[in-house]
C-alpha cells in the first residue's frame, strides 16, 4: 500500500472509531474500567479489519482477474443505461419547480 492509501485508511477508520465512541459516551457515562475495555475492543477490531480485508483482497484478486473487464463493462453499461433512461424520460411536475 502506498503511504497516501495508508493515510486515507487511517483517517477513515479513526473517524469511524470516534463516531462509535461519541455514540457510546452520549448514551451513558461509562466507568473508567468500562471505557478502557470498550477502547481496547474498538482498537483491536480497528487493527484487525484492514488485515482481514487485505487477505481477502489477495484471495479475490486471483478469482476476479480473469473477468475484471467484464465486471467493469457491466457496471458501466448499467450506469450509462440508467443515465440514458433518465435523460429520455419526460420531466414530472415536481421537477419543474
């Protein structure tokens, strides 16, 4: 992974942990022991999940490599088709406002 990717991953995971901590703290004021235990659980989970994702990505890369161009083609076809469909549909009264 590049340093930029690591920085983006660390920022996104830290905001996730921060939101969970704020939500838990807002629901009730935990004791110091419970707060430390929750912090350790969040820390361990936040440390393990990128490793699991990296491992699954390595496994999936070999499986997807043979059909990746067809996956990209299908996704672009769906998105492009939806854009064309919405472009040729008549405007409704609620969109004219």
